[in-house]
C-alpha cells in the first residue's frame, strides 16, 4: 500500500478477512454517532441546565459534544488499521500536500456548495434570508466540529471504503450517503442535498490527497450559508 497516495486504492487488494476487519472497525466508529454521542450530549446539556445555544455555550457544544468522541475514535481506529498495513497512515491525509492545490480546491468547492444551497433555498420559496452577519462563536465552533466530521467521513470512512471496494467512485458515493444518514436533524430532501455536497467534497479531497481540502470547503460553505440564511 502506498502511504503517500491516500487517493488511490491499495496496490494489492485486501483479502476477504481484511475487508471484514476494516468494515467492522469503521462501522463501529460510525455507530458512535447514534450511541453514545447523542446521549452524552443530552446528559451534558441537562447537567448544564439546558442553556441556549448561543455565545460561549455554543462553542462548548461544538468543541466537546458534537462529533468529538467519534473523531477521536476514528483517529485511533485509523492509526490501528494503518499499523496493520490496511489503510494509509493519518499523517498522509493530515498533511497539506500541495498547499496551493489544497487551499484553492477547498475554496472553490466551498463556494460552489454555498451557491447550490442558497440557490435551491431561494427557489423553494420557504427560506428566510437576512442581511449578511457572522456569528464568531458559531464560526469558531464549526471550525472544530467540521474538522471532527471530516476526520471521520473524509478520513477513516472514505479511505476504508476505497481500500475495501478498490473503486474511488463507489467509495465517494457510499461515504456521502453515510454523511447524509447521520444528519438526522434534517428532512429527507435536505439530507439528499447533504449527500450531493458530501460527494463533491469527498471527490476533491481524494484529488488533492489532503483532508484539509474538504475541511476548507465545509467551513467556507457553513460561513457563507449561515451568514445569510436563517
């Protein structure tokens, strides 16, 4: 397996037993999004007196109560599978690689995702827009929670699916569907949009080889959309 090219499937296909192992470990990590992460978040909010999701508390939730546990588990699982030669090591994806390509690709995709979401929101006639304003607490919180989400889905999940299927296109589709599946706070039509946007981000992440590409795209699109859309 070539550690320097996380955008490629393994040179030697995994054995059936290795595929089962990679899928089992990855599935166990993804399942943390349903248990116990939501339960821990609810318990923490209850202990804190169910504070309003604004200001410093919003930052606390993003830092510790969203996808942090799942991301830590994903990093541990990713490292362990890499030690066994089944996945590229995390450092290959956590590097900026070609910095210009990584940053520019992330910015372009972030703007494309923003344009698509805002255009569809406007066309629906149900969205409410407001004059541009940026919530610094939300932006800082998103920076952390988005990174955690990308570690899980653009990191462990995506590379595990590339290794298991040997096909990047299949891995991108499956990973984007999983991203949509965990966003249970959205109605079905919005989850479909999440899947499409997730596929775009995953594709460009594999093209650059750097997880930071998808994080930049994710962060920029959140900043733009949150700034004008209620």
